[in-house]
C-alpha cells in the first residue's frame, strides 16, 4: 500500500498547520477510496524526485 506521507499531492498548509491531499476528488472518488476493499489511492504519485530521475537515466 502506498503511503500518503510519500505522495507528491500530500501538502502542508501553513495557515492551518496541517497536511492535506491536494488532489481534486469528488464524492464518488472518496467513496471508492475509503469504502472499497482496495485501500490504494489511484492518484498516488511518488514525491521522491530522485526515483523519477533514476528512471529517466
């Protein structure tokens, strides 16, 4: 399972002093993500820039 803390869309909001997911999901997407047996986010994108560069070489 991919962890939100390593996702590129997991951003820190300084005003609220909290992390949040910046992906624009509708209610159906949330229902599929949290209601289904599959607990993997289809919007996950690795925030590891080094992994992206390694793949390009």
